[in-house]
């Protein structure tokens, strides 16, 4: 096949909800995804290349935060009418895989506060259940970057948003960041929280019978921490 700068995959269903934003679907990005999807990729390479994608996702999510006018004086003595950051932010990771995205957020936002939420499937009801949460006290006054690498059924993410809402965080101040999303999960999640923005790197084909994303990359946590 001849070299190309265009991505080879068809990734965008026409019915993408308006609150969903993907990274620019370039061939370079697709090459990063090809490496992390490959089952023969070493753990070291998985860490390195997934971190590159996480960094892109964090930067893209910050583009959705508000700015305010700001005038500065430059070393030439001129003034520059620019803008400054307005919103206070924090990160909230959904354990355990979401923790892998914390370092990428810290690289871009030094000393950012980070909360954690642990949600697991309740064996009796088969529904997502909150097991633990530790959130910044002033979270209600912050923009929240919610971190979870894989949006599969959307069950854990929806439970996490409920926890944030109980703490007073409005839906429109939450930005959910993930590397790969399944269309089923996206539809469910965005149907429930239509004004919550989702920044995803890639939208895959769908879910299998075990709720794994297809083609996906397998179990993100296992590949990142164990293999
Ligand atoms: N979580 C994962 O790690 N992988 C999937 O495919 C779905 C959920």
C-alpha cells in the first residue's frame, strides 16, 4: 500500500451526539492507536504510546474551558491583548484504569487537584456501585475533567457523574475524557447527560458479548499495569 497521511479507518457514525468531540483523525494518531491495539506490543511501548494519546486528549479537553480577556506587556514594551485561563479545574479518575491518565493531566496542569472514584459491579444487582470516593472539598466550584480510558457500556461513567452531581458539580462543568469509546456507550451516556462534553480519541465499532470494545485494545488496566 502506498504511504498516506490520511487515516484508514471509518470512525465517525453520522449520528454522533453534538456533545462528543474527537481528536483530529490523522494518520499519525491512527498509528499511535495501531500500536496500542496490537496484542504483541510490549508493556513499555503501551505505556509510552498511550501516554502520548492521553496528552493529546488532555490538551484538547482544555480547549473547552473558558478564558477571560487579559492584557500583558511584552519585553518589547508593546502591550498584547490576549486571554487568560478562567476556570479552576480538577481531575477525577475512575479507578483503576483512570489513574493512568492522571500523570498526563499533571504534566499539563501543574499541581492540579485530583479526586478518585471507585465503582464496581454489584454482584447482586449487576449494576455499577460506588465503593469509594475522595474528591476535592471545593469541587462544586471547579471544572471537572473526568478520566477513564475506555467508554464501553457507559455504566461506570454514568455512576461517576451522579457522584459528582451529588457534590454539586453541574453537568455542563464536567468534561469526560477517554481514549476509545463504543457507540452504544456514547449514545447511552450522552442521552443521559446531553450537556456534558465527551472528548474521545477514537470511536470503535461496538461491544462484544462481554462488553469489551471491538476492535478495542483489550483490558486497558491489565495492559497498562500487568502485562
Ligand atoms: N474496559 C477495558 O479496559 N476494555 C474494554 O474493551 C472495555 C472496558
